[in-house]
């Protein structure tokens, strides 16, 4: 029984990590997008 519960715990932890990573990835992409837009706007003014 203990082995089965340990395996389930590991699966749950990996699931949590997988659910967390896409959110971080999306926030990083949106951040990079905003930075790129700022750079383009600065370059466009010159």
C-alpha cells in the first residue's frame, strides 16, 4: 500500500509542476512581448 501511495504522490507532484509551468511560460511570453513593443516604439520615434 505504501508503494502505491508514493507512486500516486509522485504523479500528483509532476501534474502540479506541469500545470504551473505553462502559466509561467505564458507570463514570460507576454512580458517579452511588452518589452519588444516598447523597443519597437522607441526605435520608431527615432
